[in-house]
C-alpha cells in the first residue's frame, strides 16, 4: 500500500482496517441495494460505478506519479516502486514489499491478457483497424491515466458489449 508522508503507525492502522474490506463491502452492498430504488436497467449503476473508478484510479495515479517524480529519495523511482528486485530480500518488510510487487506484476499481467482477449473480440466483431485503435488506447491510457483506470474502463466496455449481445434477437 502506497501512503507517502505518513507515520509507520498510521500505515499499520490503514493496513489493519483494510483486512476487513470484504465485510465493509458486503455491508455497503446490502445497504445500497435496500436504499437505492431498483431500476429495470442495472447498466446505469454500472456506468456510474466504472466512471467513478476511472476517475479515482486516475487521481491516485496522478498523485503517485507526482510524488515519485518530485521525490529526491533514490528509492522513490518508478523502477524501485513497481519492479521487484531479484536480490535476496533482507528483513520481513523487504520480503513483504517484494511479495506485493510480484503480486502486482502477476495481477497486471493477468488483466492485460484479459484485455488482449477483449481486443481479439473486437478484431472478430469490428475489424483490425478498430482493434488496433482499442489496443493503442489501452496502452496510452495505461501510461496517462493508470492501468487501473483502463481496466475499469475495459470492464465498462465489456458490460456494454454484453448488453448489446443479449439485446439482439436470437436467431434460430
């Protein structure tokens, strides 16, 4: 977890609170389902949710890049933050940090493979030109607004495609 400029005690508090995220999410989900009016179309809520996640991820990405690029600390580079070292870690904190970096690499790789599948689906449905534009947009968007924002937008795009697919009359 990346929290610049906070004490170790506060960082541990945030990490401890994060452990109960599934419980918080379940409570929030059940509360919202009972409070919000039920629409016949869940796509409206999905659009809002994915849009909010794109904005949140872009804001966090921008802040993180600003912090890293303006930091005088030699450990505060993009390479040291995101790419794990192959040297033997010293101490539990370094082991945990290296584990989180590898978890990040594996998670992003899996998501990028899913997104490559979306591009391939676009090739089949829309043609190579639109698929290349989609793929280039994913790469550029990942650099500018963050991989997480692109992933959220990708999930939103996928929901739109599924909605279109299910709305088509079935051929028999």
